[in-house]
């Protein structure tokens, strides 16, 4: 399943997509949990009893601001979360 | 074997009890909808479930499993398990329309798009965590501004062929846009259409994230608004949007079906 967490508002569309099929058998040892400087990801058991990662509830309404520090304007050449996620399960829509 | 599903929505509690031993396929034994008012989550779930059981002539111990879903699913303390709205909706829709691939779920406070695999399993979803402008409460607030009931509001929009864009993304600002339209003597039916076009446009933007594949099914309370259904069809550019018989109960039904599967 591709889970899209986020929102669209007047300033744009801000979604973090997690491809849970790639997430189930994570080859990166859940590096995203520590890779994100703000700790925005957490483990969860989905409806099909698979262990996957999701974006924490409290961050889902503020992605444009919470992720801003990791964007190129914040001095990062690449996003820490997508870099840590070597299976390529995490994507940003903006 | 009886199983039940409870959908604890932000506005209403929906309960579905199914009889899994009916000939052919599981059949809906009873549906029950309750407006909890100022009753808290625990008590509302208890009361809605007890009322549904009484109407079905059943006792609690005759129901083998109860699954909960919805924004308040964690408050249903007697539920044997809980599932997300996406899984419940996908399962419920597959009961009515096995050919469904795209589900649009628009309730009171949230809208979401779900892609399914044809076997009642959600494979992709997108919602809007932030904004109420793509949900039923937005239409309700705007109908209040026009001093119309929701039914009148939906029917009025069908009498308009005007296309008035609403620019505001936020319910609060949109209401001021509606007030401006009222002051400029814009006919109510044109304003109603503008509002429902705006809701449909926001919902459609979410659904496009998961992709629009036929058949498209709309569930949730907004199914009862014919103006919204028309606006959604136009916005998604599809000829047909399938509507289940009991649109607001589909997720609760999905829960009951998932509960039955878990018990088998």
C-alpha cells in the first residue's frame, strides 16, 4: 500500500508517501526513525498485521514547516529521510 | 455467526450487524445511526451498539466479534479490534461493488481517496489532515450561511448552470466569500453550485494522488447530496460514480466483514 500522509492548502500540496510494500522488509533497519532530525516517523502495525512506518499524527498537519529545514533552502543537498530509506519507500510530493 | 462493525465518525456513530450464516453471502441484519450530541465517545458507542442490538433482537454475547473504525475508533472499549477507515471502506465497498477500484469517502470532517485491488484491500490512499474544505461540514456551514437545509442546498445547486470559482481554501474565508456573493444578489442556486464545485474540486485533488481508475464509488454522508455527486462527476471527468444503498454505513459494514474474516 502507498500511504499518503499530509494535506493540500492554499500554498501547495504537502504529502509524504510511504510505500509499505517496500517498508515491510526494510533492508535499512528502519534508519528513517533516526534519520529524520525531528523524529517524525514511528513504527506501527497496519490493518494487515505488517510492521511498517508511518508519519506521526502530530506532524501530519505541519509538513510544509517541519520539513522545511531539510529542504535545499535549509542547507541540505538531499533529504535525510529519503537518504536513510535505501529501499526507496519514502517520497515527498514537494 | 453474527459480527458487528462500528464507525465512530466525528458527527455520527454508525453500527452494522451482519449475519454471516445467511444463504449465499453475509447479509446485513441491522443498521443503526446515532447522533451522539454531547455524549462522550465511550457512552455514545455503548448506546449506539445497544440500540442496534435491541433493534436486531440480539444480545451482546450472540455477536462473536466487533471491529471499530473512524476517527473515534480507539474510544470503543468493547471492540475486539480496530481498523483504519481505508481498510474498512475498501472492504465495505467490495461487498456492493466488486469491480470498484477507486473509492471516494467524504464524511462530515474528512475526505479521502482510496485505491483498492479488487479484493477489498486498500493499496493506496490519500486524505487531507488539515482542511475541512473538502468535507461535508464545509457544505453544511455554507448551507447555513444561505439559510437552507442541506437537502435544499443540494437540490438548488442542480438548478444552476453557472460556474462561479471560489478561491478561498479555508472554510472560514470561504464563508466570507459566500456572504459577498449573497450581498451581490447572486442567486442562491448559483452559490450552492459554487460551494459544491469547490468541495468536489478539493476532494478530486486528493483522489488524483492515488489515481482515478474505474469503477469509482462514492461513500459517506455526502452521497445524499445530489449536487455534490454531480459536481464530483464533473470534477473527476467520469461518466459514472457508483453509489451504494447505505453510503454512510459502508465503513461499519466493512468492519463487520473484517471481523467475520478474523473469526473464520
